[in-house]
C-alpha cells in the first residue's frame, strides 16, 4: 500500500476511453465495415439480405432410386464484420448456421465455409427426413456479391449443389412469408 486512496476520479478518464473505444468497435462491427471507402480495405463481402436458393441433392427418398427433384427456397443472411447467421428455408425444412468462416484468396476470390443443422418439418421426421448436420462451401461471385454458388455434404451421406442469387435487402423469418413477398414484389 502506497498510502494513496483510490477514488472514482482516478478511474474516470479510463472509463471514458474504454466507453469510446467500445462504441467505435461496435459501430465498426455493425455498420462501418460495409461503407465505402472502408469496405475497400476490409475485403469481406457484405452478404446481408434474403437470397433466392436452388438446391440439387443426391438424397433419395425412401423406396426411390432417383434423387429428389431440385428444391427452391430462400436464405436469409444477417452479417456483421465478426459474425454471420444464415437461415435456409424451404417448404419442408429450415437449416441454420452453427459455425462459419471466410477464406479470401490473394487474388480476391472469396469462399464461405460453414457447418449447419437442418430441421425438417415435424411431419417428415418419421423416416422421410430426419434432423441432420452438414457442411458447405460457397464461392462468392461479383463485387458487390450477386451470387453464391457451391456444394454441401451431410451426415446422411448425401451431397449436392446450391446456388444463391437474386438478393433483396429485406429479412424474412419463414419460407411462406418470403415466398408470398417475393411473388408480390
């Protein structure tokens, strides 16, 4: 003990500095990274919005020898600089992102890698399509992004191709809501 009584006044300049730095980091994470000219330096694509999705799977329904038909749906991407949420919605299931990362090559080619959980409709879970897990790789096309194309693998030993396109700057919470609004607009 040095004999100096510490009071709030000693810590006050540090608390203001900490509050300012925290606020700046929060603003950068939420908004600033997407704005020109900052976006030119961070090199992370802004994928926010709802995308139209087309899936082609190798999955075969029980009792069938042919893969299921192509499936259309929507992917809602909510992204900050430090985090990303992807929710894929079809008439029969919803999938959500468990983990993800960006891989930005030296030539600017960008890939998104992720692991997800797929939750089929409760009415399909008894033998047709159970809850399952998978991973994917999307290649980001365009600057700004206009498409994501890639493929996925599941723990059901199936795989397939996926394409995301026709992005809109709105977020939907369910397949029906997205489909109704997409067709109306």
